[in-house]
C-alpha cells in the first residue's frame, strides 16, 4: 500500500491513498460552501452599505442631484430566499425625455445556492443627462433627473429678517444666508441651496438660490390690534396696528397672505371656490359661492384681531420706494369685525356766520392724500359716511366768490395741515365744528403772481386737484398744482389774503401794499413757501413755487417708530444700538443667563461683543426683546 504525507495544520499524518482521495473531495466541497457563504455576505453587505435605508423591493436613483457630466445609476434593492442573486437590470427603451428600466430574472442554471435569507441590489448605469428626464422602473415613474435644476443640499432655520428679506443660518456649517425679497417667519426650517460670496461690505450674506419650507414654527397670539391698509409704496398690503387707541404711538405689523387665519363662527367670507371647508364649522361645501371682503381671508381695515408677531428692521427709509413697518404678523385671529362710522359737522366763521357754500375735504391721519370731499350744505353742514376706525380731520375751503374774507381752515381753526387737530373715530361723531378764520390786509398797488408745481408726481393730491373747489382739472401734467389753496402771510406770520390756483397752477395776489411777504401752499404730502418783497422800484413780482416732500414717514400712517434699532445682525465685533431715549440694555444667552447689562444713552451706542462666544443672544431694551447672532 503506497502512502503519502499530507500536511494539516502543524501535524504530519501518514495515510493510505484512498483516504487521501476522500479528503481531497471533502476539501473541494468545503471550498464551495465557503464561497457561497462569502458571496451571500458580500451581497448583503453591498446592499446594506448604501447611504439610504434598504427596503425590500425598493428602487433608488443616484446621485440625487447629478451634474450633466455625472453618470446616473438605478439600483433595485430586494431580498432573496437563498444566497444567489435573482435579478439583473436592463434598459427597455429611451426617448427624448424618458428612460424605461426593468428587472430581469436570473435563471438558476444549476447554481449551488444556500438556504440563507440574503439582501441584494441590482445596479445599472443609465448614462449622463443634460436635460430634464423622467426615470421609469417596471413601467412606474420612480423619479426624475434635472441637471440644470437647483440642488437643495442644505438645511437651515430662519433666524431673523431684514427689510423684505429672510436671514437663514445653515445647520451644519452655521454660515449665514439671505433669501432676498421673501419674508419667512422666524424659526421656519427650510431645505435650500446657497452660493457663498466674497464680502466687501457689511452686513454681507451668502445668497440662497432656491429653497423649500420643511417646517413652520408654532405661533403664539399674545398681542391685540386693529387692521389698517397700506398706501403708496405699501399699497395692496394690510397691517395690524398693535394697540388701541391709535393715538398712543402704535406699532404696525405686516400681514402676510399665507399666514394662519382663524375666523369666528359668525364671520362671513365670500369667494368662489371648489370644496370649501369652513374653518369655524369644519363643514365641506362643494362648489360653494361665499363672499369675501377686500383684504386677506376676509380681513379688512378696522377689524379687531389678536395676533402673534415679531419685530423687524427696515434698513431703508425713502417712503416713495420702501414700505416701512416695525414687525411681521405671523398668525392672527379675527375677534371683532370692523364697523363703519360717520363723521358729521358744520362750518362756521369766527363771527358765527354759517358758511353756506364751499367744500369739506376729509383727511385721515398719516395718509398722505385726502380721502374724500363733499360740498357744504346750505346750512353749512357736512357728513362723511362709511368710515373705518381711524383718526380724521376736515379742511373747509369756502367758496372764494362768496366768502373771500374767510381762509381755508382745518378743524378746529388751524391754517396748516401739520397743525391740524384730529379726532379718533371709534363711534359716530355728529358735532364736529370747523371755525373758519378771517384776515385783514392793506390795499396797495403791488402784485405777486406765479406758478405752483410739485417736485414729484407722487406728491400730487388728486382729490383736491380735481374737486377741491368744485371745478374739474383740465390738466394732464401730474406735477401742476391745480385747484390748490395759496395763502399770503406778512413777515409777522399773519395771514392777510388767500387765493386758489387755476387749472394750470397759476395764482395771483393783486392790489396789495408794498412790503415783504411769504407765499405758502401745501398738501398733506408736500409744502412750499417763498419770501417776496414788492416796492416802488419793483411793484410786480413773479414768485414760482415748488412743493416738496415735507418729511420721511411711513406710507401708512404718521406714526413714530419707537422700536430700538440694532446693527449689524449678525455681528462679529461691535453692535450698534440706536435708542429714542436712555434705556437699560440686557443681553442673555440661550440658557437665559445674563452676559451683559448696561445703561445706554439716547442716540447711537456701540457694544463690544468680540469676547462673546458665537451663537444666538437675546437683547432686552425696555419692553422690546430682539434676537442677535454673534458670528
């Protein structure tokens, strides 16, 4: 019997030839079994090694956001009852905008497979794409490729707003980005793509190219207010005035149309919709037709609401191009629908003479144009109806042909709009009395004449121009100050005469004594004045007058903004705080711990924040609380 040596581990075994053959067969079978097990483990490992969770019979397109040069793959994840793969992928067809992929079964063909539950993936390269393309798997749309689209690969949270834009902090990098011309609520979570930029000025933000809202923050309605409408640059928008009465230095919050609105059960809305769900009752009314008032979801000027909101900073102040407000209303609930009121009164002269002919012109406080005009009744009375909650004054312009000796006068007896008295209209008012003032002047041979026009067409008051003295304007030039009152003052600031410009903006004072005078004309938005001297040597003087914007103010109402201003935000070193009056300022971290407490002066103050850690801080200044980012 022949023998051979076989080395197993460290031991030498002497065995006969037939035993050697049997051992060789056993070794071969062991190798096959181990190979099947390794393949099974590799398949399972490959399937579970993806960046996304694996599901049975799931498909995936990757990369998610390919460029035109990236190869695109379709993967099919499945579970097998044995250690052998069951499917491979194949492209069925391709056209200009679609790719169809299907799975094909792998025949067994005598494969040795173990009874092991295994995870597998089948992958196919479907090429590169330069245009939008839809991907189908087994006839079902599973996704699309848009190489030229915006790839939202970051998440972040809105930390503040500035002007009409939202500031976002990226969650991973903590970098600051801005969404231009979009106002989102603080705390809103977004998915976005941004572009980093090289900054040369401050404040400077990276740019958000595209975004989508992931989660909106909860809103707490802890404020009360009344709804007001915007004008000029704010036209078409609604605002909430924070407190009442409106004469108490109110704050204005912008209402965003997409915000939450909760209507009380007795609220009436009117619009044509399909499948309307009434918020108050939850009832569904298919193809309903309901009516809605002007504004957002039934809100209108004068409505009383409770609301939640936060303060913002307006970095620009030109009222002709920028709509100004102090905060954003993030949610609101109608508590009391607006009532319409009437304002009635009488025009009398200082000597108790009733002004039986003329015009009454209505102004609402802070609105830079007259609201309405009506002719006086024969008993000197006037009445404006259907007025929303607000503060109003009335200008009475007497018929100059009958009442030349009485001056155009604002309630109660003021000659200038800036000095006029206003009344709060929260109920019907019937006894408003305008007391027209008279004047005296010396007769002479002098004459002053000229043309009056506006600096900008936006300043012209069309109500006064067209109807203020019961005659229609024939001019199309919007800069011409037609049908406008002009008052002549002496150098002691006493009125001594008045007239009205014609339809071309011309005026004239004749038969006046030689002396020095002041010519004054104004609207709610603009005014102008000039000094003139007439004498024996120069008895006829031309004095043209340009009416200019009187002041920078809100385009909604003439409110004083009292909210402190902070700049820049985010801040890296020094924070500038501007105060209307001396106040104590406290800075707190997100744990509520006070990190700074200091008394600041009226005007501009600078706080050194270089030693503070990066993150979010809260600043309390009197009743105001603001958020600042230290970067």
